[in-house]
C-alpha cells in the first residue's frame, strides 16, 4: 500500500514525528555536501507550539522579537521602492507584520511603514505561534496571509513570486542554511532583496560560559546547552553560495539585563527558544548545575546593580537576486577620486562651519 | 490550578536568598577558571546547597510553620 495515501489521516502530532523521506519533495538546488542534522526540527516545533499555547507568557517575551523586527523594517524601508508582495519566512508570531503597521522611529509622522508594502505572506511551521495574534487589531491594517509550512526548511512557492523575502530571528534553527537561502533566492523576482536577521556568533555567551564552568566543576564534563551559531564571517559565504549579489552584512548587539539566570531561561523557554540540539542531554538540567551556574554567572558577568546581562548578537544580512538590469560594482581601479580625500574634506568643512 | 507557583520559581527564590554563599562559590571558580576540575570547589558548593535546601523548606512549608 502506498504510504502517501495514509499520511493525511494520521493525527498531526504523530505525522510530525514520522520521517519525511517518504513524502515527495520539491527539487531544490543541491547544497553539495550531505546535511548533518544538528537541530531536531520536531522538538523545536513542539517547543514553539507549547510556548505559544500560553498566550500571555508568550506575548510577554515579545520584547526581543519586536525590537529586532522593527530594526529589520527600517532596513527594508531604506530601499526606495514599493514591495507589492513580501514573504516573511519563519514569521514566529508575525512580529514583522505588526511592526510594519507602526510608524517609523525616525519619522513618526510619516504614517505606518506598511504604506510601502502590499501583501505579506507570513510562513512558519508552528501553527499556534503563527495564529497567536490573528485576532488583534493590527491584522486589519495590513494585508496579511498566514501560511503553515510542513517543515521550516522547504518553501512551497513558485519561482519568481516575491518582491522581497524577509526573515526575522528564525534562521538560527535551520539545519541546511545553504539550501534554505537558495530556495529564498529562487522564490524572489529578479533584482529583489532578501533581508534577514539571525542570532549568531557570541549570543548568550554569558549563559554558555557559566553553564560550562558549572558542569565542569559539578559533573566533570560539558554537555550542549546552547546551540552552535553561525558566525559573521560565514554569512557572506553562505549568501554568495546561495546566488545572491551585492551583499551587505552587519552586526548589532542587544544586551538585556535580567534579575537572575532563571528569569533568562524562563524567558527563552516562553519564546520557544529552548535547546533543540540533537545531541542534547535528554531530560531536565540538574539542579546542582543550575545552582552552581547562577553563582558563577553572577560573579563572572554580573552588573554592579545585581542584574545579569545577556547579550544577543544579531547578524543582519541583505542580498539581491541577480538580474541583468542590476547596477554592478565598478571595476577595480576605475575610481576617479580618493574616498579618503572626500571624507576628510567633509570633516574639515563641518569643523569650519561650527 | 490557578496561582500555582512553578517549581523553577520556588527554586529561584530559594537561590536568591543565598547570594553570600553563591558569590563565594563563584569567586572560588573565578580564582582559576581556566583550570576547573570536578569537585574543585566542593566545600563552597556544599555550603551553597545547604543554604538553598534550608531556604527551600522555609518556602515550601505551610505558612503556619513559618510564623
């Protein structure tokens, strides 16, 4: 009997845990080396669903996603054109769409930022999280279409569909980043931007180091409690490999102060950002380790006022789908004047005018 | 159950009341954090744990016992 025919009748939770190899897949650009599964997608999905079920708690920890989404919107508006159809890849609770309905921080009188955006397609694999804010008033101010993805690594869209692809704080859970970026490139229209932001580099290094030291002293070894993250240096290569042109990568640090390390861990859990690394230790973290980590965190990184800082390093990336009409960088050595002279002249002029 | 305190909250409150022991444990690790071995700071840790266990019993015991 064909397995595919039964699949639709299996309850969703069970269906998620069945291997996907038996289903048909879209042909995507092969990324080269076989992918290693680092993160458990099923576990991540379950964490997000569970976190979003507690609506109050889930909304309470939107501070990070809202801030990052707002900064991402600013980057989108820096591009001086109208975007009729935008894809929000890994939308979480549609934080991006919500931020778009607010006016820009720099020009509060210019009206909502969504003036420049037509339709938004918000895609995420976690249904509960995606529809969490579906009945809030901001949904009426913007044309938003929520779509639940079967997995967060496959984009079921036709080539050349979107005028921009955005992705805010979800790509750090993707196993096969080259393939997802290549798919994003594929669904973009020529000469359209991909603008993404992901957690990276030294994010949460305070928590990471405290847990490592605590485990080393208590148990004599180290287990994985925080994800491996992409580094700034890797992003350029990743985007280039996915076929993007005119790359821009920049880094932004957000430091949040927490009363204690448990508050940080509780917030991460409520965001659905708990550990989902395949090689993680199953079961809860030992109390002894938590107790030790709190003491070390406070001593090693604590602020003077008794709070504990947690650093989130955000990597913003912009890449353009190639098109023959696109502006190309000039050839080396064709510059007519030195940028150094130009900038110094500007500085001197400023000094004189004051 | 409405108003139920999560175990992690009780844990956090109890640990929060042992800041002195926590800080002396942290200092012990900090003294040479490039060379941490198992049970390097066992004395400090046991003090911290004793303090935490005492605080936890105070928090979890019924209110009449506390008074």
